[in-house]
C-alpha cells in the first residue's frame, strides 16, 4: 500500500511551474527526484508539506495513508515532524533565531514516538550523531556557523524519527566530509527504521547512493521514472541521458597551456581574525585562518586548494586575488611583492577572481555589458574600439551571444550568469584566474559542461588557475596539482592521481574516504 501518493500535482503562479506530477512512495521506499535548476523539484517538496509560498495555486491530490492532505492545514498539522519531516533547501530558514540549538532539538525529540524522558541526553546524542560538539547546544542560530545550522536542521528532522523524510538538498553548503556524514546518517535511519525517503540532491552520486527509485523532472513535468537500475542503466528520455552524461566528470581536454616559469610565490603567509570579545575581562584568542602557508605556482599551471570547511581555502584565494591582507608573510606575483590588498595597480588586471555565486557579484541595476566592461577601467590606455572588441570576444568565448550585453542579471539563468562572470574575469586578459568553489552553485546538468568550458578557456587564453574547491572530484578534473589544507596549514601536495591512489596524510585519507561512490551503472544509450 502506498504511504504517500501524489497524483496529477500542478502548481501555478501566472503560469504552471509544475504540471501533472504523479508518483508514490511506499513504506520504506527511497525515491530520488532529479532535474535541472528550475524544474520544480523544491515545489514538489513544499507541496507535500503545505508550505508553498503565497500566490501559488495547487491542484491535484496528495494523500498520506489514503487520507487527503493537499493544502489541508488541519490534516497536515499532526503529521509535521511526527510522520513527515522536511529538510528544506535553505535549512537555516527553518530555525527560530530566538531558540537555542538545545531548545530546538528538545522540541524535535518530543515529536518522536519513543520520546526519551531525559531530553538532554537525547540532545547530546543527536548532536554527536551529526558531528557537532555538545557545547554548541547553548548557542542561538546566529552564533552558529552556516554549516552548523545546516547540520542542526538535519539532526532535528531525524531526531523526530519521522516515517517519511523529505530532504531537499540536505547537504547544501557542506564540505565533502560533512556531506558524507549527512548522507550516511540518512541512509542508516532508512535502513534501521524503514524510514521512507524523498531525496532531492544536486549530485547524481548522492541519489544513486541512497535511492532505489528515480523520478526525472524536466521543465515542470516528469519525463521518466522507474527503478534505479532501469533509469540509470537504460535511460529512455533524451533529457535523462543528457543529465547522466553531465553528471559524470569528464577528463580534461587534450589541449593545455604550456607550463612556464614561476608566476606566483606565497611565502610564510599567516592570517588571523580577531574574535568579538565577550567582555574586556575575557578576551578570546584570535582565529588562525592561515598558518605559515608557502607554495609556488608556475605560469600555465592549474592548482587546486582542497580541504574541509574552515581549512583556509577561500581566505587564501582572496589574499592571492588582492581582496584581503595577510597578517604576516608576503606574496610575489610576476616579480612584484605584495601582501594582499596592496597588490600594485599594474597587476590588478593580471589577477582576477570568479566568485562562487554570480547572483551576488553583479549589480542588478547595470546591464551585463556595463558590468563586464567595468574592469576595463584598469586599462586606461586601451582604445575604445579595441576594448569593445575584447568584450565581444570573451562573451563569445563563454558561449553567450552578443545580445546578452543588453540584458540585466535578473533576466539570465544561473548558468548564463555564471558564464557572464567568467567573461568579466577574462576581459582584462589576466595571467592568473582565482576560482572559489567553481560550479558548486550549478545544477547537475550544468556542472560537467562548465568544467569542460573552464579547461578549454585555460588552454585558449593561456591562463593559470588557482582553484579553491571542497572535493577531490572537482579538483581532479581541473587541476594539475592539488594542495590539501587543514586548519589553515598545507598538509599534503601532489597530483590528483597521487592523492587519490596513495594519500599520505590523515586529512587527505578522510577526503578520499568521504568521496561519494560512483553510480556503479554504465548507462546504455
């Protein structure tokens, strides 16, 4: 008997966002929902719990154990948490800023069918299960790190021991080790308690690891559904085949930039951040983000910075790009010494940065043409016609047409906006491009093609890459050499093959062990 049944679900605003979506989740069954960004996956999740935003119109039916719950607050209220729990796409939004982690978990534990008479013991166990120390229980959401808020939301949803877990990107924003911990934990709850699961994840590997049935959503409609071995092994729809192809990281292009002499040298760099003191009488020690970091990059090389959250990858990337200043040490780029923000003006156009979320790095009031042209103010001697031709050149190189220059950021898809961010980084003809979490924001369908594009651009424009990323999978596709960081220090360096096949340091071994298993099915197209 179906535990959860969705029939002909349609959600509309001015036009249908999802249309005619139907599937069932039986007791103990694990269903994975995949599709491109904007396909409507999150709307399906929110519809089940009656949490659609205002203005959304729902039609069709949703039933739990043969009782209709679609849009029925009275029917849904006793199910929330107890029977059906949700990990929303933005988990932090599910936390009350006035409620401590302990209070939140105690409320969740009280929903469990076997609620413990000693809730504080349950709180400690729930935190330990998700890898958080008991000391964090007294903190409010604002005092927790973003990753800790995400982990707390996962812990709360599972602490209630629901019959069905609706998990919408439960590992969003987490590093590789935390992601694997979350997925393993969800898998254990499914196995030991026969918990049913509806999983939405940006990684096909995560879906393949946990789910037995697959539903493929494309442009608001289901285009394919069935057992995992059938959908992943014998995909019938063209979109499913494209999605599976994009989900497999492809090897780097055969073309590559010739490796030259030393371009960047980082020498004994330290970076400390002062903590906000609780009082004048209880000063707290500073945060050490980087500690005696040294390495050399050669022209044409692509180097990856890999590590868990807080390892210092982004801080180091921003210092190299001239956006933050070191506390101690120095850098030398193209034979000129600098300390971060004092990067000399003549080199400002030689080092550019591609940020992880392009939506936060474009002024919504400017057209794409105006934003892409902004860095050219560094080239005051360039002729107008030459600079205009350069804008058109980099836009075309990223796969965008010239008409995009007249559009505003809000009119572009995330894929297009990321390409525009790449174009803006290339318009000054840089020698070194710093990439922070490349493609992390993109969906399954876009990640693989974007990594191929970046490798091609590196070869075509003779670029050097410094790439900060959370996992070895991305790094091995785009980097010639990888630096593994932990606690602000470099703990191991090597080629992708060396680190994956024979990791020496415990941190590297943890990263390799945390990598999600391959799908294990060779699609037959």
